[in-house]
C-alpha cells in the first residue's frame, strides 16, 4: 500500500504496481522485525536500513544492494535471474 507521494506511485503506473508488487523479484527475505520496521518505506530508505545491520541473515539482501534504483527494468532482470537460479537448483 504505497503512499501517494511514494517512489512507487511516482515511477510505476497502476498496471506495473499490480504486476510487480507480489512477484518474487520484488520480494526480499527479511526477519519479521526488520520487515515490520521497513513496512512501506521507499527503496532508498529500505536500502539504508539494510546496511545498518552488521550481519544480514539472508544472502539475497546483498544482491538487492547492487541496484541504484528499483524500477520495472530492475525487477525484470531480477525476476529472470531468480527463476534461472531456482531452475538450476531444482534440476
């Protein structure tokens, strides 16, 4: 539920939001506490908070940190990489 002035609302149209919100490319494994703290914050705020912890329990957080922005192109690329990894893992 992004706020009206959020990055999501400014850079994603309604169709993009509908398509990408719950896809694996847009999801990051976090502890329950961190997930609650980050809630609906924008990518930059979330990224800043990820770096504050000295140990990231979930390795996928590091892959998210390589991105400067969070947009449809990034989500497409990330979705493709994750699917390939899953397919290779479960062969």
